[in-house]
């Protein structure tokens, strides 16, 4: 009777804890390998509730060497228990609900909400269709409706980290048993179609022993390389999943160790590296903050700093053996662990989001794997990670918000990309273009022949970040098929939200080429269903020629009534080269749209710092509000027809910097009397005030308008 009373009291207390606590952390203590003494710590706010929480709740041991823990939904958590060969499923209250057995030597987990995927060093796996045998390691797929393994797929030797992106699994292979088995260290990342459980690609990074759990920030992964512990030093990879799927350059090697790494609220990686060498018998330690996009864009030349927030670096340096680092994805609080001697009790450290140490707590042996529970008990539905250009503040997006103007020149794709009718107007065509380009739609819009243009804006001003390229324009260029457009930018100086202010050209590589014609002008004359004649201010004439492949009208139908179209700007030198019977259109060095393949982010990117006025004098712009791209080529390439620029989208490369600069102030904190005032987002939607960290604020971080002024609410104030 007393035992049942104590158990009931325990669950009542747990219920109270879960209803009130803001910091709720589960910490896996690995214990000693083959000692069957793994434990689960439950930490709340500022204290350890229990260092044997699983046993407290279930009356039994957790298992031997737990290796990873993830949350799947409001009611389910998965734990990979390596040497027990099971994946244990529990509720957020700690109650065991199921276990998937016969996944030997399992390592790391990920989930899409319907299935759990787990890596394994083993060579056989029991599935619903029988045992599967593998020469190397494998990934198992567990159906959450039955907790049965329904499929398994061979990857490399000793696979470790696993992540999900765009319905594909990315698996880092280590070859960690190279010293005792007859194979080398692995250098590969396997890419698996999660639906069919087949390997689609294997990326050879040339970097050995991709060991440990990898962190994910949208399309980017942070992968540790332990080296061979002798001649090949530890290193790391920043891996771009999107680029890997697209077939482009997809990783950058960094000559630093990131043994323990995690993702911050703003999408960066924090890492504590511990590189061991048998030659010296010593560890070399690293303390890093990594911006993955900056690393990829600069090919490793920037984006990495040897620092951590606040006192973290100093605190980690004092530890006996750092064993983990983690940022609570709901609150920003930071956690780290010290395994001390690997044989006795370890310690859990807690820091504020700014890096102020708040406490040190004794836990169990080898504490290394973290999971924060949502304060309100509601776990966000698992979705495919957003690309780096998705909104980082809950309100703003890095993509085009709307097209303001669309005036194509005649061309073989005009009136089809997008489709147009004589009843369309400039406004309806701009709306059609918006549907094709806004967000990450990436549907093609043609600009036609020379002079055709499109004007668009983002949902915020784009900041000019010194020394970096600021935004990218995506086209459909590929090798030897460049159809360059000149890019113009403008500020909304008069504040009317229309692109009617002074335009500035972004000075590309051919600006001073003697063959570039500045102050060029060309006029097209409507010739219904026939070749479209043109004449320019250089005394030249010609036609946009019809072909048998495209039978529609080539002149913009909604503009046909005006009879002519005149375009002014610069004309770039012809880039067409006839190679036998084939035309090659090589790209220019930099500074144009639809000039380089989209896999070359730097080649598609533009720097606001390149802006010049109509006289060619540099101008200093802190930001821009509008972008215009116009086809700067006037050439015909045989059966290919006219050279025509196509646009697929654009993105701000530094969204956070743009939002914060646009705010004009760092942050706005309202008093209780002020919070009743009306506040709107940039789309005109009225927002509700909330109490955030003891201050009245707007719940979502971002840029807002109050009393006719813009304010930035960052929600990190204390």
C-alpha cells in the first residue's frame, strides 16, 4: 500500500513539474560499455529531478550504452540503446511504451513522424520480411504504427550520424572498426531515398572517419571527422544537402575538430572539438561558432570563429573531459557535460542564452546526449528542414515577396512563361509572375530578347553587408549556356512602395569592356504572328525570328495594342561561339543574372557594394528595396533563336542582418501601458502583445510597425 502511495505521489509531482517548468531536459548517461548501466537524467529549470528517471518511472533498467535520443511527437520519444540492440520508445513523462529489438550495435536516430530511421554498425537486421544480411553497416526503418522494422538499407562501414532532408536520408559513414576489421576508414556520405530505402548517391568527401552525431541547420550538416588518430588529423565538414541533391559542390572541409556540436536558434553551429593523437598521446581542443552558409559561400574562407557565447569557452576549458554541448531549441538555454574520468559521475552545466553559467549539477557516468522537451508540452510537427533561405524570425522570408513589373521583349517563350492572353494587363501579368517566383516556387519566367525586364521586391529591405555578396538571382544557366541579364537596384527613397526611384546598376565584370555599349536603345515593332523587327540607336536593324517549335505570338499580347516597345540600358558583348554546328554561350566572370549555374551560389550572387550611378560613379547604399533584371544580350544563335534571359527566383543571403538593419534600432521593449497600442507586421496584419521573458513584446521575433515607426523585437531580452 505504501509503495503504491509513493508511486502515485511521484506521478502527481511529475505532472506538476511538467505543467509549470520551462526548462525540461532529458540527458542520456551512457554508463560503462557492456556494464548495462545506462541511465536517463531528468533536469528541470535549475535542478536535477532524478538521475535514474527511467527506472523511477518503469521499475527497470534503461539498458547498455544509450547513444541517441529524439522526440517524434507530443507523446513519443525514441532512444537508441547501442549494446542492448534495441530502440526504446517512451512518453515525455518517461513511461516505456514499446521497444524495437534486433537492431544490433545501433547508433543514431532521425524521424519523419511516421517512421524512425536508425544507423547500425551491425551486419544483419530482423525486418517484417525476415532477416536482412549486409557486408557493411545499414540503416533500419521502423514503422511507428507497429514499432516493427519494415526495411533496411546497406550503406558504408560503421555508419554514424543520420539526418533527413527533402525526403532523403543523409548518413555519415565512419569505418570506425578499421583498426580491428579488414577495411579502411570510410570517407563517404550515403544519400538514401527514405520512401524506397535505396541509396541514390554516395558522396566521397575524402575526409576519413565521419564519427559522432551530426547537427543539422536547414540544408546544412555539421559532421565531425576523427581522422585516423595518427597521420591524418581530425577535421570537420560543412555539408550542403540541397547542393548534394542538385548535383553541385556540396561540402567544405574545415581543419578543426567538432567532436561535440549542436545547432543554435539562429541556425549556426556551436562545437567543442577534441582531437586525439596516438603519436603524441594528447588532445587538441577547439571551441567554435560556425555559420554554415558563410562557410559554403566562401568555400571555408569565412564563417568560423574560435569562440563560444559568454563564459562557455572558459568553462569548458576547466572540465576534465568535455562530452557534449546542446542548445535548447525552445528557450535558447545552453547545456554542456563533463565526463571527468569516464568512469565516475559526470556533470551537467547550464548557461543562459547569452552564455552566463547558471549552475553545475552532478549526474551519472558519461553524460552525452540531450533532448529538451517543449515547455508547453506540444512538440512541433516534424517537417522537412527548411533551406537556409527560409524565414529565421517566424515572419520574414529570404525569397521574393512579389513582382512589381513584368515587361518582356518579344521572344519564343513569351506568352507561355508565364501564359498570357490579350485580356491580360500589366497588373495581372505581374501577379502571374509572382505566383511563379514568390517564395521558393522556382518556376521559370522569360524576359524575352534584349531589354525585357522584371522588377521585384522582398518583404524587407536587403542589407548591404560589407565584404559579402548580398543576394542571389536564380536563372536556368548551365555550362556554356549563359544568357546574362544586368541587375539594377533601387531604394524606396520617396516611401511610396513603388519602384519609381533612381536605379543603380550593379557593376559586373564586363562594365568596362570596350565592347559593352552603354546608353543603348532598341525598339521592337509589333508584327502579328510574324518575325518581330527591331532597330537600335547604333543604326542596326534585325528581327526576332519565329521558329517551328513555338507557334504562339512572340510579342507580349497585353502590350500589343501600343504597337512598339522601346528598351534602354547597356548591351553586353555577344558571348556566342559557334563550335562546329553547336553554339556555346560561355559565362562572364561575375555580376549578372542567368549567367552561372544555380549550383554555383557565388556565381549567382550579387554585391550591393557594386552599385554605380548612370555616370558610372560608385554609390554607397546601406540597403536596397527593389531589384530589376533586364536581358542585356542582343544576339541570335541559329536554331537556338534569340538569347533570352530566364529568371527562377531570388533570395536575400543575410536575412537576419537585413531585418535588424531595417529596424533602425536593436529592439523595442514596451511598458505595460504601451502594450495596448496597435502593432502590425509588414503585411499589415495586427499583432497581439505577449509577455516574453518578463517584458511586453511580440511573440515572433522580427520587424514590426507601431505608431508609424519600424521596430525590431528580438525576444532575447531578459
